[in-house]
């Protein structure tokens, strides 16, 4: 199931992949629907990236403080 692997690489959970595969298998998704679906997923991924950057900045700040105090 190459499509499952590709969807997982895009950050989809198995639960999130199921409706996509159903629609894909029945060819009910239009190009516009596919673009919308992928844009929504991209927005989720970008939000996660932003949160990870915030965590990274927090950790870096803590590391700097501990390194300076050592």
C-alpha cells in the first residue's frame, strides 16, 4: 500500500488515512477537494512546526542559562 506510506509521510494517522483511501478508491475526490485536503494538512503541519520551534527556543534559552552558570 504505497498510498498509505505516502499519506503517513505527509503526517496522516491511520485513522485520517482511511477516509482518504475510501474516496481515492472510489474516485470521488475532485482535484479541488484534493488540494483543499492537502492544504488543510499543510496548515496542521505548520502549526506543529511552530510549536516545535517554540519548544526549541525554550530549551535553547535554558541551555544558555545553565551553561553560563556552570
